[in-house]
């Protein structure tokens, strides 16, 4: 488990979230992250274009590692 994952696990544990729920959350996040990184190049290009359009229109700037998920570095 990465340090940031340990931090969030500690926070969730302190909030009363069970270890099995934390494991499920972590697994689901990893699956989502893996699914994104294995999407086809056409979809990745479309997502990048959409993100650029959002920034151009004055929306939030998305970091290179966020992939638009909105939880960059959470778990």
C-alpha cells in the first residue's frame, strides 16, 4: 500500500469504516485507475481534448496525473 493509501486508510478507520470496506474502496479505485490506463487511444485523445476545452473555457486546470477523475492522489 502506498503512503497516501495508508493515510486514507487511517482516516477511514478513524471514521469507523471497516477494514473490508476500506479494502473494497482501494480495490475499486485501483480497478478504475487500471481501466482508465487501458482505454483505447481514441478515447484517451477524446478525454484529453475535453479536458483542454474545459480549461480553455475557464474551468479548473486538471493535473497531468488526475485523468479527470477528480481524486488525484486520494488512494
